[in-house]
C-alpha cells in the first residue's frame, strides 16, 4: 500500500535526503539506502529498481517517490 505524502512533506523529505553527506555519489547512495533497508526482505528488490545515478536532487526525488509508491516494507 502506497504512503500518501503531502506536497510539503514530500518537498521537505527531498531537501533532507539531497543534503545528506552520504548522498553525494552513487556508491554512497547505495550504501545509505541498503543500510536503511537492512533486515527488510524486499531490500534487494528495491535496490535493483532504484536508479541512483544523477544529481542529488534528482535522485532524492526518485528515491522518495519510489519508496512512497512501494509502500510500507515492515510493521512497527
């Protein structure tokens, strides 16, 4: 089930993610996302479907949008 984000929450998340020090390049982005999804059964599926190459802002939009559409991956 998709997660519904308000426009302001979506934009706030984009700003936060794109400015993370570990979001500067593809290798670090992959490590960051993999670490955030550690222990989640769908982690490999999510990582395989994400395109982490591009500008920090563009990739942040892609990641937040994808994860919101993917929905909840764990309870709690």
